[in-house]
C-alpha cells in the first residue's frame, strides 16, 4: 500500500498554564485511500495531533511527512502553499465565507492554487457540488443554507484541489442524524470510489466504527488501532 | 482580478454602510484640506502679489536716520563721550552718482529692470480741498517694466505722461478724494513752499489703499523742478530681478557696492510675510488633525472588521492563504477606502473652494477685493490624495498585520 502520511516520534508540549506533554512520541502512517478516525476522550490530544498533521501547528518535536515530502521545519508560507495543494479541511462549524455564494466558496482554494483557469475552476466547482447534490444551491449566498447543506459545500471546497488528504475536525459534530449519515456516505464514497484519504477526529462512535481504521488515543499516546471496528492492542 | 482583490471587494460591498462611513471620514478630512489650502494659499498669493506691486524687489535709498558719530567723538576719540538728544544733521536724501550707479546695476545679468526715481511729500490742492500725499518722479517706461503700470491704468495712457512736461498720473483713491478727473489741473505745494500747477493725464489703481490714496507719478525732470534740485538729483533706485527670491541675498551686494541702504522686498514687507507663514502653519496643522481623526476612524472600523472576520481569516489560512495574502486582503480594503474617500474629498474640496471664491467679500478702502481669492493649483489636489491614501495605509497597516499574524488553530479549535 502507498503511504500518504507518516510521522516519526511526534511530541508536543503545552506551556500554558504549565508545561504539559500533550503528544508523546506518536508514530503513525496512513495509506492512500484510507478512511481513518481518531477517537479518544476529551483532552487526549487527538485534535492536537490532527492540527500537527494538518501542518497548521508547527510547534512540535519529531517529524512529519506527507506525500513523500518532509514538512518539519518548513516556513509558514511554504506550508500554506502545501496545504492549499495537498490538504482539504472539513470542520465541525462549516466556516464558509458568509459574503460569498456556495459556488464562490468552493472556488476560492482553486483560484488560490491557480492550477486551472477561472472558467475551468468554475466548471470543476460545479462538478464537485453536483457530486454532493448541491448544484441547485450553487448561486445561493452561503449564509442562506442550512447546516447540512453548508457542510456539504464545505466538503466540496475541501476536495476542489484534489488533495492527498482530507482532514476533518468533528465533521459531523454539529449535524443531525440524517445529515451525519449523508456526510458519512460522502466520505465513504470519496475513499472507496475516488481513493481519497480521510483523517477525521470524531466523538461519534458509530461514525468511527464504520470507518476503515480507528485510532484510539489516550493521554497523548496511541493506545489502540483497529480495522473495521475491531480493536487490536 | 486577483483573488485578494475579489475578497476585499466582497467584504467592502457586504457592509456598504460601514464602508461609506469610513470613506466619509477621509472625504471630510481631504475636502477640508483642499478648501483650506485653496483659501489660504489664495490669500497668500494675493498678498504676495500686492506687496510685489507696491514694493520693488530691491530698493536702494539714502537712509538719513542712520546713526552717525558725533563731532565730539571726532575731536576726542579716546574719551568717554555722552551726547544727549543729538540734533539730526541737515542732509539731503540724494543718492550721489545715482544715474551712473543705475547703469552699473543694469549690467548685472540677474537684474532685468532698474528705475531711478525721486519722491517728495506734497500737498495737493484742488479748489478748497487740500490733501497730503507724495509725488514720484519716474521714467514712466522703466517704472512700467518694474510694476506693470500699463495694466493698472484706469484712464489715460502712460505715454501721455512722457509727452508732457507738467503732467501727472494720479492714484484713483487720491483723485476721488480730490474730486478730480483726467484733464483737470491740480496745484501742488512742497514742504519747502514751492507751488506748481500740474495737469492730470491719467489715473492708476494698484489695489492697495496706501498707494492709491496718496501717490502720483510725474516725470523725473518735473519733480526735480518742483524740488528745485539739479538734474542729477535722484533719491531712490528701484530694481527688478529675474528671480525675486534671490533678493535677500543680492541686496547686501548692492549695499556694499553703492554705500547706500539696499532693502529687499521680504524685509520691507516682513509683516505681510509673517502672515503667510502663520496661515501655512494653520492650514497644515488643521488638515493634519482632520486626517489623523479620519485615520483613527479607519483603524477602528478595520479592527472591528477583522475581529468579526476571525473565523474567515482562520479558514482562509487553513485553506492555504499565507499571512501575506491575508494582510493584502485587508490592506486593499483600507487603500480602497482611502483612495475613493480622498477622491470624493477632492471633489467636495473643489466645490467648497468654488463656493468660497464666489462669496462676496469687501476689502474696503485698504485693498480692492470683491471676492475671496482662492487658489485652484492642481498641486494641492495631488498632495491631498497622496496625504489621504498614506494616512489610510498607515491606519490600515496595524490591523492588517494583526490579522496576518493570527494563529488559526486557536479559532478553529473553538
């Protein structure tokens, strides 16, 4: 299997209010096309780990490699460029830009990347919205959409640049059961049909159980890893 | 259109009222700046022009009030001499070799006109009216070169004076007070008691009461006759320079060369020019204050915008916008506010200036003025827009930098 993400002994401290080790020498590797859930109690470090993996948090020890590129020690600007091209995000709160339409929201990361012309970007954004069943809402202002609709637009935005990894921080945390299933199915399809890699932090045990691999964390360490809900020590 | 520009545009248009308020701050500041600068520099130019019409660039004369050594000191140079209430020595204000001196000065390449003149206090009599004034004996064509007399003639022609031996050209204020017209004859009396009848061949108006109400021009020879002096009697030499701002440095040279007092126009009109400096200080300090206030307005509004847009900034950064990109988005907003606000300010300023320039204003007897003089020099409009955009750029920079430095994780983790 092709490895898309690999960490070596990632360690991180919080200094406020007092020195505290959140992550303890985490070694992790993720394969392409894997749908991975990060679970664990509040404060176990799973979100912190995800933000380290997402390259936004650079204050750690150890090494991080995505798509064969070593990212530890790169400058903020280089990392921003890298995120733009290789990582998509889906958050608990959808964080669409409220002044823009759904379509514009989806287009922004692609316009930033400048891989395609404006016209092509627009076509691709439509395609992604269609894939998520949102094409009819493309020209609506994003703040006029419901929570579930906004989350689907956010997913479309996350995959517009065909990233290597989609990172989700509680992507279904704020959704009702119907929309949770919807989003889960979309993730499922993305991984299985399009061989998209997804790493999601979640509290939702059903969501985690149905993903390809569950990584359980406790006190800054990976305490268990399971395939299809079977916990292996 | 670049992406940062597009996002900035969307932000500005999403809150039109707030954008407008921010712009109005700049507009008001720049508008007031333009109106004030227009009026103040208009007044400055007007007074400068007035002083130029009433005084030559350099004026050479015999300063008889200068301190002179007492005779006691000549006799007893080593002693301590005290002379109280020294009586002025009887000296004539004559410049020796004035005409030769004028020829020498005329050869100086920095000089474009030299007019030797003589003047005297006289009484003007017309019927029962008797007025105090001065009479200047001039070569009227030279005088025209220096003061552009031709354009200031209200009646008659300057050539008429050249042609007659007993003609004078009188200030309009003086003529009005005497109730005389061109063609009338007036009797003049000198302090020495000499009386002569002269014919008015024209009237002039300089626009300054202190000149128009007392002065007449006559030929040099006419005044020499009135004063009962010889043909070499000249009391003043007026000089026009190619560059009038050099007067201050050239005047001492002529003083050293001629041995007589040589005064430049800036010294002669120092009270007028102090007013110019004070007006400039006022204009710039008030405008600067207005712009600083506008700058604080922009700073506040931008700070608030950025505070409200924390989440947007965080997600933009997550999606791969660098700190620089974020800074650009907000700098563009403040620059757009600054540019369009300033542009509107220039228009408001122009309209205000125009309204002021049409407002009636009576200068009274002192200066002939019926409207405020307003300067529409485009230079100040350029300064205005540069000033406006710079202020907004400075005001916008700090909040933009804050946005660019923001850590997205803190926002995204909630």
